[in-house]
C-alpha cells in the first residue's frame, strides 16, 4: 500500500481543469503580485479558476489565493453574488472548514484568499490504490459531516462536496474547502435569475435533484455527495464511473444504488446501510441533517474485527504515514494495545495481587490501633474509679 509524499507535493484545491487554468495562469504570469498578495507559486487549478500560494503582505500570512477567470469578474451581477457568499463563508469558523480570509477584485481579477493547508487531499490519497482503510475513511467522513453540520446551522449549502475538496493537514485534521461558493461562481446571473436546468457540482458525486436544477439543492444534496465520496473511498471509484456526463447523471437519477461489497467484501453491513441511506435517490429518504448522519456514524463499531484483514490493512497504512499523519496513529493505537494485553494477562494478575497488600495492611493496622485506644480508655476509667486516687 503506497502513500503519496506530502512533504513536497502541493495541494490542488480543485480537480484539474485545463480550460480554467489556461484562462487564469497567463494573466498572472505577467506579474508576481495581485493587490496586497505576493504570488509565490502555483498550487493547482479547477472549475473555479487557478490557485496560487501567496503571502498577504498586510497580515503577514501565507494564503491559498484562488483567482477566477477574467470573464467572471466582468459580470457585475456575478461579482456581487460572489462577494455576498464569500462574506457569508467568512463567518464560518470551524476546525473542519477552510477559513476564508478575504474576497474581492484587484487588477481586473476576482479573487478569494483562503487558509493555506500544508498537506494533501482525499482525491490524491485515492490515486493508485483500491480503497482507503475502513477506519480511516470513517474518520474522514465524520470530520466532513461536522463541517457540513456547522455550515448547515449557518444556512450555507456547499453544493460541491467531493474528495478533492477534502483537504488533510499533516496532523490528520480534515478541512472542507470552497464552502458555499460553488453556485455563486458557476451560475449565470446576467438577469438576476438562475436559468432552469443549470447544474453546479461534480457529476460523479451529484445528487439527482441537483442535477436537474442546482437551486433545488439543500443540505440533503450535500449528504448525498458525501455518500458518493465515501463509496469512492471504500471501493476506489465513484458509484457510477463509466460513460459520458449524460450517462453518469442519468445513472444517479435512475439506476439502483451499487453495493460497495461487490467491490470490497470487507465493508461491514452497518457501513453499507449508512452509505445507501446517504445515497438514496429520494432526498426525503436520506438523513435529514448532518447531525442525524453523525449520530449514525458514531454508532459504527469495529469490535470483533481487530485481528481481521481490515485491521491488518489499517495497521499497514498507519506504519506508512506515521510521520505525515500522527493523528491516525492515535486512532489505531488502542487496538494494538488490546492485542498485546492478551499475551500479558498473567503478569497483570500477579501485579494486582502484589499491589493488594497495602490496603490489607492498612485495615489490620487500623484494628490494632483501635484496640490499643480502647484498652487505654478502660485503664484510665479504672484508675479514676479507685478510691483515694
């Protein structure tokens, strides 16, 4: 099982998109600054534009600077909508959400300054491997669900939950990026009304109702996308990976939900049930809120699997990423401790017996001292009673 080298590999905040990259990169090639931001290098590119590592010279901090194509910045209605949603995203402060520091226009370009994450993303973890270990995938899903729960309470829907938007810091913390910005960037707003049939998101993870019209997307659409992303982590591919964009959209709308055990027999039934509910075609049959999903995730138990192939897979993964992601080691350590304890029980019983003499000695000493006090009191009473004393 191989692990990407995160020490020198920059993070792509979005999946690669050549057309977007071509529209933004040449513009920045002419200079090394955008407003107050000093450009240091390219991080990646995607449907929302290109991303650069930059330094905010006023706040003296490193940021991920996302630059939108110039044609987006020439649409006043789009600019206004983008700034409104960026302002809303700035209010999100959660350990599992990439912070938005700033958004605006400079030198004729629309930009957003995000928290810089030194690490990798789930899409890169999935490259070249059949699947992620069960426990690791569960922990990632839990953290993203917490991010969605916080955003949901603030009235924000993501609309583009996918592996490449799940960034992983070196300490193992998962951070969801592009919160609430997908629709404002990708919809046409010349008339102030979203045209019918506009779709925003990534087709491999898009909910049926969102494929029909992105305005119909709500938190349950994000839960659907998260379910598709989890299916990808469990099997190594999205639920409907074959065919054209149209074929994939149709599959999400009408095809039966695939069973991850057909690809990965090690996936337990309790996880299969959760994934299927997350990916239900009818939004009403999904978990209504991230809090409900988190409640189900917290009930997942791996007891009885400690010495199975699943455990060995996780242990192998932990050994390979020990330096990069120490948080995973903490998660898996109790299992290793339980395995070792099975071979050391006689020693522990002997230690228990040897340590019990202290309480017993204290009890005996208390009885002896109590007897001495009683005898002393009796003697003084007798002396006091004898006449002439």
